């Protein structure tokens, strides 16, 4: 009898487990018609291709404009460069003199190679069993573009009115350095008139439960070192050949690289918190019909390095290191350092947004994430760069944030996708963020 009851209980457990499992599996089918329409808006936007090298921005801007019209937002289309429109939307605040909130995303995407994709990259195919929506731009960063808008729709439906004005910018050319995009917008009168106090820009997916947040970008530099020296027969040993001089440089760089990399390997620093330097090309030698002349030492040699600089380092120290250790003139080495984008703000401070209580926007942002039921991971420096660096240059606090938890990091990869449930949850997260950040009244003196 007791064994029978035991089996019975066992059966109960099995039934409960099966029920729970079926809940998880079918979770992508349990959305309301309203939520389904928000997912369709996302899919429709993803179906408008904007990959480089020839993004056609017009259909995307038209689409976003029609969404903005349905939300009764103020609409401006700026064009700093022909065929590179920038869409600027505004939800006016009740106290429009207060510093405003700007939500930024970019219109363009990197290219996609269809042969590598399981579904065409601009089909926005939604897998019925997993809820995965496949498209170039699904994570980077068309998700946040639509989440910003749809969270405003939800807030408007709940009769929320912001105290501060909320602006949304949709900018071109982020993926190719933003020379005709954010780099033109930020110094313009249009931007100045927005009186921006705080900005949210794109972040990255998180494989764990926590949302990732980025308070700085690494800055890309290109370093080219040229060596000259006495040419000579390949058989002769002498001091000061171009090849020998360049090797001095490569060895010095390698020592620095190893020391930085060791910090990462030892778990003392994150990969994004050290200065990375990688050899990207070597150029030397005297060409011959079969390759290179092998018995001649050339009079010139050259090496190129990709340097990624963290904003917490002193750029003058690195320049000094290059001049004294990597490319000393005493070794007949000269160098060219091409700095891409700013590394200091207009007041000379590092391009870093404070993630502590000295930044009132941070505190409100953090509270909003908690209120939405989410968790924030330790703030990070982004390994690469985004448009955020141009805004931080103006001294405006800017965080990189895309609410994509439990999601593989697929930006710029094939089969980029975002799950429908993750997309919808992001709308809820932005509801909390936008309502808190637009309604706290303490003036943030930055
Ligand atoms: Zn992006």
C-alpha cells in the first residue's frame, strides 16, 4: 500500500515536471495580440535592409517616421550629408527646461553573407518553437530602436507624462566610423538645442542572467613604424640595418603586449581593461620574380600595429613609450600614430561615464533596472567602439545598454537572432528606465 502511494507521488512529480517543461517550451506562443503586434513591428523593421557598403536609409526612416506618427512624437529629419538622414524624435516633457534624456541607436548594419545563414538575413524569420527572430540587426541594434518606441507606446497607454523631454536619435553610418553620422550631429546646433543630460546607446547581449552595461569604449589607434638602415649583402653582419632596427621595435612591442596579456590571463583585468596591441602587417624586402631577393638586406622596413587604448590610461604615457621604447629615433625608427576618434572630453577628462553615486543618472538607471525585475552585471569597458564616444566627448554621461539577457553574443556574426520573449521583456525594461530617468527632478550638474 505504502509503495503504491509512493509510486503515486512519483507520478505527481513527473506530471508537474512535464507541465513545467511544456510551459517553457510553449512560452513563445503565449503573447497577447498587442505583444504580437509589437513583435511584428520589430520584424517589419528588420526586413528593411541597411547593410554596408550601400545602406539605403530611406525606407527605414519612412518606417520609423510612421511609427513615430502613431505615437504623436515630434519628428525631424536632419541631413548633414546627402542620402545619410538622421531621424530625431521628441516626446516633449512637462518641464522642458530640464536636461533631457536621449535614446540613441543606429540605422545601419554590417553586411551579411546569406550562404552562411540558416534563414535569409533580411527575412526576420521567427522560429515557432524557440521564438528566435533571425536577422542582421536583430541584436545590433535594431532591437533597441523598436524597443524605445514600443516602450513609449506602453507608457502613453498608461497615461504617463515625462517631466524631462525624451529624444530618440536614429543615426546613419555607425558601423563605418560615424564620420557622416554621430560625428556631425554632436557638434551641431540641433544637438545643442536638445540640452541633453544623459544618453543611452547600444550595448551587447549577455549570456547570463545579468544585463551588461558599458561606461566607456576603447579607442582604436593605428601605429605604423618605419625603419631605415644601411643596406648590405645578405651575408654580412653589421649594426643598424633596417631589419635589425625594426626587430628592436617588434620585440619592444611584444614585451609590452605580453605584460598586458598576462594581466588578462591571470584574471587581474578584463580583456577590455588593458591596452591591446597586435601586429597587423610587415612590409620589407626587395621583390624578385620568384618572391624576394634573398641575399640582400633592405634599406627600409615597416610594421603596422592595431592598438586599442583604454580611456583609463594616460595617452601621453603611451606616446612617450612609443617614442622612447617602440620607435626610438636613435634606432632610425620613425612612427605615425593615427588616432581614430576622441580620447578626452572637451574639458580634458577621460571619456568615462561615472557608475557610482556621483552620477545621479546612474543611480536612477540602476534602480529602474531593479524595479523591472532585472539585474546589472559589473559595469564594463567595451572592447570596441560605438557612437557613445562622441557624446562622452561633450562631457555628457552615456551608458551602453541593450537589454538582452540569456542571449548568445551574435553581433556581426551570421545567424544573428533575438528571442521574441527577450525582445518583449526589453520593452518592459525601457518602460521602467524611461519613466524613471525622465521624471526624476534633481538637476544633474555634470
Ligand atoms: Zn551597433
